[in-house]
């Protein structure tokens, strides 16, 4: 007999979902058959699979070791996590509690891998948790920590990661319902002298990885977007702007600002090439001037009481500091 004691990171999910994670190569029909025949039991009793797991529950497998191993993937390799933690040294930790952490991502690093050979901030986070003892290899079989929000590769700033299953479920719900305010800072072309709120509909071309902004929805593929922005400092030909994302869609800030003739500095996909080239020659600006600068948490309930009313800020990137000194 093989037995598993349910801990916090496994609790809160259905038994059948846990079994699919623990024995990912086993057909669903096999798992339900084993439940019916009591070859898999919950707390010593027959189970249907829809039961919700709690801390302290015991799952017993009356299966041979070879059968269990045959339905499991190979143990997660630690190499990619160790490699990410050792190589991505510019990532820094801003905040951590028992459920989440907030990291500062540099530009040029993926939030999550786009292909199998990538290493990203997500692997760095797992490597950090393994190194700190907050996570062990065995736990990765049933729960893998993950980022809760993402930034483009060339956008730097704050990303929230979930350390626990409860943290992941509840933080993603808070983000989905817009209970966490997310702010960005950027340099745009021209003078912006007042606060405004933009609304529209975003359509993405997956083939080109590019979006366009429409005033009215004309397709089921169009997503409603809302962006609030206001000036912080006006220079000769550019403005330092702070943006609050009311909705959060891929490339939303870049495309929305370009749609009102205030493109993002350093953005060659949606921006002004000649203007970008000038700043590249004169100030060595070779990537988009945009960073996720601040997270504002409202009234937080369990398990995020420590974040109640908290504001978390990212340090100003060095390239922003340099350009702030130039008229």
C-alpha cells in the first residue's frame, strides 16, 4: 500500500483533480475504476472523486509500485530551476509571505517560458523556493508554483508569484476581479498635460503577435480595454506618464498610447521609428521605456491580511534615471 498525507498545497482541490496530477499518465477511466473498486481510498473509505481535499486527509493506493511508477512522469528535473536561479541574477525579491512573493523582473527576461528550452522568471522563482527550503522536489509532483501576472519580455517591473495552492487560487481571483491596482511608468512622444481615460476594443493577430485598437467591437475576438493615464513630468519632446491598467491585455498600454499619437519611446512595434532611432543614437535607448512600477492592495482578507492597504513599489530602472536627467 502507498499512502499520501494531504498538506496545504494539495488541500482545496477535488480528489480526482489531485489524482490526475499525481498519476498524469493514467486514463480517467482507470482512476474512477480504482476508486469504485476501493483500490484508491480517501481516509480509508470508498470515494467518488468529487470530494474536496482537506489538510490531514489520507489517500491510500492499493496498487503495485510498478503500476504507480508507470503512470507517473519522470520526477521533475531540478536542473532548469537551479540553472535559472544561478543565471538570472538580476531578478530581485521585493516582498514575500507564506503564500505569495513579489519579484522585480528586469527587461529581456520572460515571465514564463514560451518554449521548452527557455528559462524564465517562473523557473527562477521555483529555484529560489527550492534553495530557501520553502519547497522540495517531491512537492513539485502535485503543485508547481507559478506567476500570477505576466509582463512582456522587454517590460520590467513587478510580478506576483504564488507559493501555495491557496495563494494561487485566491490571488488569481483578486487579479481577475481587479481588486489589485496595477500602475506603470513610461516615456511617450509629445506633450501630455492632463489626465484621461481611454476605452476601446483590442484585437490580437497571433501570427504577427501584434494588436490593433478599435472604437467599437466588430468581432467576438475583440476584448474591451480601459486605460487611465496622467502626466508626471513634461520634457521637450516627451512626457513621463503613469498609467493605471483598468483592464489588463497583451500590449494594451503600447497600442493604446500609440492610437492617440503618443507612442512609447523605444517601441519599434507600435512606435515612431525615426524618433526611436534618434534616442537610440543620442541616449543609447534600445528597448521600450516601460516598467510596472507599483501595486496597490485594497482591503485584503485571509490569507492576505498582511497585504491589507499595502503599496509595493519597484525601484526606478537605471535607464529611466538617466533619461530623467536629460531635457
